């Protein structure tokens, strides 16, 4: 399993919820599936991150019945969450490009 940089889990959750509203277990499954099991999100990390996202106003939650008939808390991204996701994705891309330039000196700096 790959290690996540601080703040990355929240970005992955927001990106996941940008696809559709989901309950917590589905969020963890989606991240694991899309990352080819590189990121296995444990409950002890997922739910505190969802709480932080709710407090920031980037995610809302409502109780509903799941496909299995159980009651589950479904999370949705808000408009401000989408804006924050865009900002985070831009910053993440810049960081990745900077790291790539350091690791691969033959890459030309952006102008």
C-alpha cells in the first residue's frame, strides 16, 4: 500500500464524491478499486476525514437506505467542495511536476 501525503485523503474523497454520492464503505471501496489497491482507506482514517470535510462545508451527509436495505450515511460534495477540489488538484499537479523535474533533471522547467 502506498503512503498518502497529508491532505491527499481528503482530495481523494472529494474526487470520489464528485463522481456520485456514496456511503463511507463505498468511498473506501472506490478509492481502493481505482488505485488498484494502492490506497486501502481504513475506517479510522476515512471517517475523521469525512468529518473534517463536513466541518469545512465541502461535504454534506444524509441518512438513507443502502442497496442492501441497511441504513447508511450518504456523503455528497458541495459547490464549495468542488471549488476546493479544483484548487487542490491544481496544487497537487504543480507539486507532482516539480518533483518530476527534480527526479528527472532532463525535464525542462516550465516557463
